[in-house]
């Protein structure tokens, strides 16, 4: 039993001996209903103590008058409220002490969905939105209440948002807030990454920097927006290859003139490996594709072929990529 629950058991014993405070006494009376689901607390009391608890609670709430129906005026209600206020204060104190914190609705999660290394997940949210989560990603789904449907993403995911004109769908990442009504788009935003990007296939989305929401921009189909750490700004470009983003949810990765660094970052996340290469290759771009079901060595050899180089294993989950420098 935790120290906090031991303190609760001690409060119950003080109540039995008549030395507890009024707030503790009322709290115990209310808490007794949860004894069946808190065996680690009730086990601290023997049968005689439990019987005494029940007897005292029964007397305090007048169970000996069961079967009689009484109408209460407003004054009894006021007195009950006056009693419950300190009880609520005590309950709040106990929850904070024991780690059961209460939060505003905006931080109440319906679910937290995670993927490990090399793992993909497809899930359907309660509003009907479909999400394809890539490896090493976390999606927090906030309680579906209020004027917006909100999720929080660390990693990469493809969203097919269920249309609800009255409740926009909002994806929060470390640096971007993306708001949609109903559309399909891909977001890549791993914590600590040098860039975050949103690629829109169809529909319309509004994207804003998390710290500058007033500077929001609206994307049209087949456009992308990129936030880069070194520039701390949003760059919008046309992306005729945006449809290729939809294949990523299936584990098919297509690249057309994509910086080699970005390609290798994908490889590292997908296969949970580390790829070493010379900075002389930073200026290289890659044209090609691979499937997540291919062996990582084969994928790296395919990339090395475009560089007139080679890919060799240096150790468990570590590879060295070499090639001709790009200028």
C-alpha cells in the first residue's frame, strides 16, 4: 500500500475513534461506497472495524428511516452544500497527494496511441476519423468535447478526417497547429527534428506556428508547408507529388528529388537503425522508393547505388553509407 493510502486508512481510524476532523468524517462516509473497489484500503481494517464503520454511516444518513419519503425545502439543501464544500476540499487534497490530479478538459485524454520501432498502427477515432500512425510515434486523443476535435502528435501520421462542419479537427505538434474540417493529409513532426511538414492531398487545412497563431496560412490540395528550426518560419510550396504521401501509411516510401538526409532519417525510424555517412553527401538528393517489408541492407544498397557508393554493416543496427559527393 502507498504512503498516501496508509494516511487515508489512518484518517478512517481517527474517524472511528472520534478524533478526526469534520471534513475527514464526511469524506470517510462518502468514501465508504468505494470500499469494494479499494481492497488495499479495506484490508487495513478488520471485520469489527468495518461493521462499526457501516453502523456509524447508517446512523449518520438515517438509514433506520428507510422507506419514508420526505420532501426537502431549500434550507436543508443549503446545509448539505455547506457540509460538502469542506469534503470536496479534503477529497481534492487527497487526490493531489496521491497523484490523482484533476485537469481542465483540454488535457483529458480519451486515449494515447503509441507505435514502437518498426511498428505501424491504423486506428479509427470516435468521430470516425481514420489515422495511420508511423513508427516511433505517439498520438494523444483529447476528450471529444467542446467546439473542436483535438489530437496531439509526436511523430508521423496520415489523417483521413471525418467531416464535421461545426467541429474542426485540430492536430497539434511541437511547432504547428493544423486545423481542418474534413480532408486527407500527412504530418511529419517528430520531437526534436529540424523541420515539421504538412502535406495536403485534398480538402483545405489551416496551418499556424504554435507560438504565432495569428500568422496562419491556408493550404490548397497538392501543397505542402514546412517549418524549419533554423528559419523559424512557414514555407509553402506546390507539391505535385503530394499523393505519394498517402502511400506512406501503407509502408511504401516514394522520393522524388528529396534531400538524402530526410530519406536516411526515414530509414532510421522505420528500421530502428543508425546510418553513418559523410557530410559531403548532405547536398545529395534521392529519386527512388522502397517498401518497409524490404530488408534494411537492401534499401541502403539501393540508395548507395544512386551515389555510386556502397552500404556496409558496421555492427548491430549500425550501417555505413558511402558515395560520391554532391555539389
